[in-house]
C-alpha cells in the first residue's frame, strides 16, 4: 500500500493512469495528419503560401534547385500525401504514450513534494 492511500483505490488509480497514457498515444498518432495539413503538406501536394511551401523553397535553394530525396521536406510531404505506415503509427503511439507516462509521473512527483 502507498502512503496516504487506501488499498481499494489502487486498481482505480492504475486504470486511470493506463487510460490517460493510452489516450496520449492515440492523440499523438491522430494529430500528425492534422498538424501536417495545417502546415501545408496535403494529400494533393504542398499548399501555396504555406509553411510547407516556404520549407520547400528553402530546401530547393539550398540544394541547387531541387528537393533532395529523403530530406525533411520530402519525408513530411510523403506522410502528408500517403499517411503514416503501420510501423510509424506504432512507434509514434509508443513514444506518445511514454511521454504521457513520464509527464504524469513528473506532475505527480511535483505535487507530492508540495504536500510535505
């Protein structure tokens, strides 16, 4: 039993933590297409006058007129056009969940210190 808690609260607390971490992972995966679309990386190409267009222009100038294959701009456009692969979704979900768990534990540790 943890100090200051009732043993009957533990299953509920664990379920809440797991649920929150899973939600963070799902949001991380779901946010990618929205964020890329807002930046201008769309399924039909790079949107005019967008952040993506500015990035593409800078990359083309830096590379002598063309965007290098495998560059950040090329990769983001590929994801914007075709979406994430299953392995990328899994990796992003695990990373988002890990960050969510870390943020949860950091916020809980900070609040415990305040109580002392």
